[in-house]
């Protein structure tokens, strides 16, 4: 009697998404404030004020949404999707050369680099994490030896970049992770911003 050994299916990894909670909260509040002020001007203002308020909303709401609500980084098994204010970049992991977080989080390819708007770098948070790590490196506290505090803390942006590098390394030799970067412009954001800006300029000039 012969036994057949089946090959285990390739392990699948869950998609990870990264966004800035502070940007989401701030953007939502700014849009609500703009709608409240703009709506009041539309209801109570003179005709010219109403026109200016309408164009200001057409410009302001998409612009605020672009910089606060829209940014997203989604790390899949085969590719990295980067959604910035006015562009969406799809990067197969094979096209990614490096990921760095200096003053901003960036992904590098042979054709250039792209900023990760959804992963803000906080220098204050990084300094705080470095201070905590330095204290943890000294096992003796003021009142004698301290217990092991566990792994050294990392700033959120640095931790995110570590996770992205780990996913990239797992996909390094996979054929499905190869390909060329793709860039799409967010015309749904750009068009109303242009219309609102032109409308405001013309209304103020008149």
C-alpha cells in the first residue's frame, strides 16, 4: 500500500491597511465645520456670498478629504497599494527596492520614490520611544535592578515600516509579486478642486 503526501497549500496572509486616526478625526471635523459655515452662508447670505460659499465648498470639501480621509496604505500578499491625496500607486512587491521613514515615510522603486501620506512620521513620538529604549537598556533603576520591560518600544511609523519590510521579504521570490508600478490620478478629487478654485477666482474678480 502506498501513501500519497500532499503538498500543503501556500500560506495566505491577511491584507493589512494603514491610516492615520488623527487625520481621519481632524478631516471629519473640518468638513463638518466647513459644511456648517458654508450652509449658513448659502441660507442667509446675499447672492454673491452664496455663490462664493458654493465654490468654496466645491473646492474645500474635496481638498480636505484628499489630505485627511483619502490617504491609505494597503499591504497585500503580492502588492502594495499607496493612496495619496491625488494619486493611487500600485506597486508589486518585486518593484519595491526599499522602505524608509526619515522625516516622512517613503517607498523607493527603480523609477523613483513615493511618499506614504497615510503613515505620518512623528519625530516627537520617535524621540520618546528612543528615550524609553535607552532607559530599558539600563537594567539598574534608581532603586536597584528593574525587571525586564520587554522589547524596546518603537514609534508607530517605524513599526509600520518594519511590518511592510517583513511582507516585502516574504514576497521577494514569488512570481505573482513581480511587475511594474502603476499610477492613477484621482480625477474625482482634482476636477471639483479646479472648478471650485476657478469659480472663486472669477467671483472675487467680478
